[in-house]
C-alpha cells in the first residue's frame, strides 16, 4: 500500500491593481491586433506596450 499524502492548503488571497491584472490577462505571445478597437485610449495603451512603436503627431 502506498503512502497517503494530506495537504493543509489554505486559500490564498491576492490583490492586483488594474495594470497588474491587464498584464496577467495579456497573451503570452505578443499579438498586436488592432481590429475591433475603436476607443482611442485603448489604442494608446496598445501602442504603449509595443516596443519601438512610433506614431506621427
């Protein structure tokens, strides 16, 4: 008969700010897909995450 392992795990509560949550929800492989994004502030957030992305003013 094998050994019986018992776990005494307790719930873990983690608080994340909106930026941390967005980073966790972002795809692992960067995908710069702008299709369907019409909110200029969301577009700016996407641009800010792309290394070397330049916009003309």
